[in-house]
């Protein structure tokens, strides 16, 4: 009996110790055990180590995506994106990861701070290089700080904050982060952080079941307009395919890349990303990629490339070699919605900007970014600007909501 009682006491003590450790970590304790390491090149870090932390919810945080940008010369020191990533360890266990770059310009970010840089440099300061936590060329909201499930994010932020502040750079910028992550940075970061907002558009599945079920929620006029757009393309002989993984062969990828380049060349710009980059994504991320290909008379003429997370489809890259009414809407929006409904994905982020998305069922959403500026006077001026801008953003958001095509508001 005494022996059984002793064993029971040992088990209870072990259980109490585990519970105390869990409670201590959930309350932000054990901060001294958290160790932050700089990663100058993600290629030098094992993919399994990084991906264990970031998971597969958001494809742009994965080791394969970020390393492809670096290895193909799209986002590296030579192009003004000097890798300076951070990983957090609890003893030897990796528990968090934050992408970060020392940035020597503001291209490829989509949260435009050119006027801030101009004002600071006219005042005699050096705006660049700046510290940036973002996904290059990817204005898609999602996690920026990845934290494993049993570790408190605010404790991690507490360990990261002094490392971020003490770079010697004038500013740090966290772009297109999840809203709950933004809130945690604001609460746990003891330096003033300026919030900047913008309106983007996203589709959410509200139990539609099928594309016809999606259209059935719309007003009669809007429903007929979308059906007419799709019918018009069929009448012109367009055929659409959705390719994933190994079905995206070299020929399909090369045709997509020609289309992608044309989108930039039409605006007199060079494309940010290379064919080598997309080939690496196809080879390394497999079924994460979705290629929508449009053909007419047996010839591929337009394409859109999307990336798929655990619950969201992200439409990112598009182009066409021909002009045809409604071709962009079908390739970039309707095919993506059909894919989400077929695969059980709850959300479709089709890319930045575009009021034309509203009448096609993409609701406005607020994107959020944070900015730390070291100089108090400069910080106050930018805060005033962002405060006024947020008022306009919220007014525009409400205007957009009033223009949605649904008979009843979606939740």
C-alpha cells in the first residue's frame, strides 16, 4: 500500500510539473530560455527545421518558396533584399521563425512608403536600408511570425523585440500580417508601432456547395451577368484546364511564363520573378501549385498560377497573349472559386486591388501592417498621416460592402 501510494505521489508530482511548465509558458514565462538566432541565408538552414515551425497553412512562408526567391536571384543581396531571417529556440528546440530582410529600396512590397523615404532623406536622414518582415512580391495577408502550437506568441515577440530594435537601422516594417498577430505585436512590443491599413478583396465559402449555389445567393441581375460572361467565352471557343503538380509540365510552365511577362511588359516594367523560380516551385512544392490554362483552337493563350495553403487558395500571377472580353475574370476568379468548392477550401485570396472583384462575390477585407520608426519626430508625422488614411480606408471599406451582389449580407 505504501509503495502504491509513493508511485501515485510521483505520478501526481510529474503531472503537476508538466502543468506548471505549460502554465508558465502560456503566461509568457521562461523568457530567458528563448534564444534568437540570425539566419543570413535560408539555404544554409535545413528545410525540415524551418518547415517544422511554419507548417503548411501558408505556402509563402515555406522554406522552398523563400529559398527559391534567394537562389534564383529574385530576392537576394544583389537585388536589394538582403536576407536577415530570425529563428527562436527554446534551448535547442526551434519554436518560432520570422522572415526578415535588410531592404535597400521599396519595390515589390505593395505597402507604399516612397513618400516617407523622400521626406526623411530631404530632412538629411538615411531611410535605406530598412528592416522588413514580409514575403517578397506577395501582398497576401497571412502569418509573418510562425510559432509552434504550445509556445506563447507574446513571449516570442518579447524575445524578438530587442533584436528588431537594435539592428542600427532607422525602421522596421511588418507587412500584411494576420490581424491577431498584429494585435499581439502591438500589445507586446514596448516601442510605438504605427498601423497602416488597406482594402483588399477575398472570397469565402458560405456553404455554397457548387458554383450554381454560389450564384444562387446573388441578385438575379448579377447572377445573369456572370453567366453571360462565362457563356461568352465558351461561344468564342475558349477551353479551361486546372493543372496541379506533375501535370504542370515544362511546356505549360513556359507558356504561363510568357503570359506572366507580358503583364509587366505592357506597363513598361521587367518582371520580378524568373522562369527558374517558377520551375523550382513546381519541382519543390508539387501539388501546392494550381495552374489555370486557357486555350482556344488547341493553343494555350492565357494562364494564372495560384498557390494553395491548408484552407486558402492564393491567386498571384497571371497573363494573356490575346485580348478577349471576360478572359481575366474566368481565368483568375471563376476557375479559382470552382477549385475551392471542389477541394473544400474555405477562402480564395485572388490578389491585390481591383474593385471589379466586388460584383463577382469577393468581399472587402482590411489588410494590416505595422511600422516602427526610430526617430520620434518622424514617427509622429507618419502616425498622423496613417491615422487620417485609416479614416478614408474605413469609409471605402463600407462603400465596398454596400456594392456586393448578394441578396443577403454574408456573415
